[in-house]
């Protein structure tokens, strides 16, 4: 049954045609933009062929748009999540992408907003990237109140990498901050590494505004949590210092004294010295800091290597394995999502048939009531009479018992 419904509801374009259509849209979207300059994740991780050739629900976009417009704007009635997904998963141009964003907004403010599918979030954000509108994706992603998009780590990683590919370091850092706020960084080592790279690149380019220090500091702290390396320890210290938690920064330094071959960059210690000289740390904390630095020096745990060199080493040594692990299940996930859509549509079809049956039975019953006359009511009259007779007999028996 499932396989036959799959043939009814789904399509897979021939690979050469699908690729040609997608590439032509991609070129059109980028014809006025600079060519990509850099990317961290490989083509294998982006899995473009897998995405392009995924199975989708067959739809007439014009007809579906009419139905969704009527439901969202005219009738203001709940829309099934699978109906919203069908539209978004078949978007082909900027106009449809904007319409899809409006539907996401309307869906967010409907009674069924909590049922937004993970597959729908992934499809809309991936289409934004494919069509070259990653800035719009970030704006919608940051507006949780009106759109409520909560991607998985794989989708986040693609978006973060897309900003780096376009040499938009600030945008990549903003994606990392969103991940920090949603507490998704600690769930994925690859996300941690990409977020750390984005923040590192941004801090090299810009003097961090005061209003951004806390967000970036927390992102640095979360992207290095439970990661055992000199780079991670050093940036963990910097993250705590940027959020004003100098006590936690010193505590991290102390932990390095007792952990294997992990060290702290000398430039990090220099930054901390500046923070202590300009901050309002207590005298006791300042003394503890100086003593800890001396202990690190005595143990030869102050590294002369800069953060740039350490970042390059970390990316070269860790990224390939983490990337391979992250993309392993993507094909299976797309297939799983598609099967869930098919099952949802089948449930909708069966529910509609059941509703139609109930309505027919009600109409037949009304017709019988109208034309059946006394014969139609005989059974109900007899049943009511028998019940009344039994009720009377019961009262008489009770009265006799009381009298006796």
C-alpha cells in the first residue's frame, strides 16, 4: 500500500533535467552577485545531487496557492502542515519564495503552529540558499516570534557555510549566535567548530561593538565547551572574559594546569591582563589570576602559537571526520520525510472519506425522518414506552417494600 501511494503522490525528475533546472535558477539568482570566494564544507556535505533529485509531492502550484490563500487569508482556518510543505518543497523562484515566507508567517500565527514539520523548515532554508537569498533566510531565522523556524544542526551548518562561501563573515557569525541562543551548539561538534571559525574570522576583521560582546562571548564559550584542545581552551577563556565572567575565565586557566598537553595561547593571557586592568575584578581574583598564570608558565603550558595558526590546525585535523559523520544519514532522512508526507496525505484522504460517509448517513437519516412517518418512529416509541413502564414498575416495587 505504501509503495503504491508513493507512486501516486511523488515524483523524481530525471537527474539531468532536474540538475539543469536547478542550475539555471541558481545562475539567474546570482547573475548580479560576486562569485563565491570560500567555503569550508565540501560538496559532499552539501549533497546537492541528493537534494535536487529528492522525491516530492506532485502539485499544481497555482491551484495549491489559491487553496492556501483561501484558508490562510479568507477563511482563516487551520492549514495542515503537509499542505504547507507541498507548496514550499516545490518553490522555483523568488516570488514563490516570498509567498512561502508569508505562508510561514500565517502558519506561525495559526492554532496549529506547533506542528510545523522539520522537513518544511529545512526545505525553505535550503531553497533560500539555493536561490541565493541567504540574507532573507537569516532575517526570518532570527525572528522566532513571527516565523518560529528551528532548524536541525545539518541545516544550520549549511547556512553558516553559505555565508562563509559568500565571504559574509558577519552573517556567518550571526548564524552562530542564533545557534548559541537555541542551545544547539553543544549537540554537534561540527557546529561548534564552524561557529568557532565564524567568530574567529569576525573578531579578526572587526572591532567588536560593546553591544555584541556578550553574544559573541557566549557563542565562543558554547562552541568550545567540552572540546579538548589548546584552541578550545584559549577561546573558552576569551568567551568568559567577553561576557564579564572573569572568575570563570580564571577557573578555565586553572583547569588547564591539570589537563594533559593542553596549553593556553600567550595572546589570550595578554587579553585577560587587559580585561583585569580595565575591569572591576576583586583584588583576590586578580591575585588568583596572577598565580595561575605563573603556574601555567612553570608547567610550560603557555603556547607561543597564535590563534590563527591553531585555528588552521584544528580545521585541518578535525573537519574532515566531523563532516563525514554529519552527512552520513542525509539521504535516508530525506526518504523518511517523504514517506511521512505520503502517510499524512493518506490519513487526510481517509479522514475525508470518513467525513463524507458520516454526512451521507446523517442526510439519509434526515430523509427517513421526513418521509417515514409513524413507521419510522415506531421503534423509538416502543423503546420509550418500555423504559417508562419499567420505571413505573420499579417505583411500585420500591413502595411495596417500604410499606411492608
